C-alpha cells in the first residue's frame, strides 16, 4: 500500500464529510489535503483511543519528531511520507502542523474550559490552523482569505462541539465553557451522565448562534477573487451548516443520538456548491 493509498483509506474509514469536498480538487491538491486530513485523524485517534496519558503523550511526541522528519525529507510513517510530497508542493508551515499536535495534547490533561476565551485557543489549534493549511493547498490571491479560513475552521469546530456533546461526555470531556454552563444553569454532572435538559438545549441554541456568527464572519472575509479556488472550503461550510440546521430541527437532542447527513445528501451539497461557484466564476469573468 502506497502512502497516498494509506491516507485515502484513513479518510474513507472515518466517514467524514471532508471526503465529499475533496472530489472537486485537482490531483495534487487532493493528495495534499488527504494527507493533511489523515494526519489530523491519526493524532486525534491517539488521544481518543489511548487511555494511558503517558503512552498517548509519547505517541504524540513521536509525531512531533515525524513532522521534523517530514521537513527534513526522511519521514518514516506512510502519512509522513504523503505529507512530504504535500509540503514539497505547497507552503505548509511546519509550525502549524506542530500546533495541531499541541491542540491534541491539550486533550490529555484539560477536560473542560473555564470560558470561551480559553476554548478559542483549543479551537484555533485543532481547527483554525487546519483552515490556514487548507487555504494554502486550495490557493489564494488575497491575504484576507487566510482570515476567512481561520474563522471557518473555528465555525466548524464549534459545530463539532455541539454535535459531539454526548461522545465527548462519554470520554469525560466538556467543551461547553464552564461559565456559560453556569449562566444557563446546566448541571455538569447531568451532562456527564448523558442526560438532556431544557437548560442544556438553551445553551446549545446559544452555541449554535455563535457558530453561525463565525460562518457569517468567514463568508464576509472571503474576497471575490478567491471564491472559486476556495470552493472546497465552501463545500465543507455548507455541509457543516446543514448538519447544524438538522441538529436545531431535532431540538438539540444530541444526548439521544448523533445527527449526521446521509452520504447522498453530502454529495448533493458538494456537487451543487461546486456548480454554483463555477457559475459565479463564469459570470464574474
């Protein structure tokens, strides 16, 4: 199995919405973004699946060394080898890949966040910098596109937090800011016991409005000249926003079941978004 095939399998196995947005990229871009996504999944899986903190930390430290090897041209892991090809083609900053590992490392010892300001740092590391790396792969002309990419990463991570409250609680983690849980009278122990409540529903509604604010903020930052090249990010945004709307339509019953879109609907959103951006480019030409 080649490094790229390894990354493709890693992406496909996750069942991620990202897969559908990758379909409309050129082959070099698809190779690079798939390698990046596989890397993010690999380090995230360490935190989720390795229950001994020391072992998980050792594995994450190994990945820090592997990223050093990527930029030195002597990677050993299939994902590292695929990333070597990606960094030879695109300006992917090593510091950003290290920040992703820093974000995953936070999960080893920090199981809740006192306020949104501190949560923002975590979201920046695990999603914002991924947005910046993705923007480099997709291509851009205007520097404002990087601001768009980081805000979009933030919006998508907030969507993940809302969708995954139950799964995170099962691991003893709470990404809903503690001061806001107090403000909305949400019982922490009840959430950890996987119980719903009107108070939790109200808090999740507030978090949804915050996420929507970041989606809107990102869209206002995206310059017209980069809309088409960044269409993959727009596909991701539309799929995630549709998921967020489904959660709201379900009255935020995330403690009962995980809300997700069908593969057909994800593909439809991806195809229609790509077509819309193509028509927009032709009209603007």
